[in-house]
């Protein structure tokens, strides 16, 4: 290896502000604080995605609300929805073939 071009790979202490946990691992990051630790805002121990405490969004309700609000309406006032659009497309294709 060429001398002087590679970063120093040393053992560093990481500190998480979210859960106050600390661990040591090897890294090329240089600490910016005087205590010699690399500080993180959040880690895998306290992040909602990794802990399973993530808030799930009800997407089915949003789709139904969108269809009610913006769905096509037939002349008699009933909603046609997505099925009505597909049925209209097949009728148009049938009339073109005739």
C-alpha cells in the first residue's frame, strides 16, 4: 500500500444521545469533540424502525377516501368508482370492433 494516503483505522467510542448507550468499534471517523467520542443523535437501539415502535399508516382508508371524493359519478348519482372506468373502457373497445 502507498504510504500517507489511507485514513487511520482505529478503535473509537460512539455515544448515542437518544438512549445514552455507548459502544466501541473500529472506524476511520475522527471525533470532533474533546472527549474523543463520536456522538450520534439516534442509533439502532432507539430508532423506531428497528425497535418495532414505528407508527403504521392506514393506506386503505386513504384510498377509499380518495375514491369517494374524486370518483366518477354516473348520471343517476351513484358512484362508479374504479370498476366503472374499466367497464366503460371495455364497452368502448367493443363498439370500435363492430
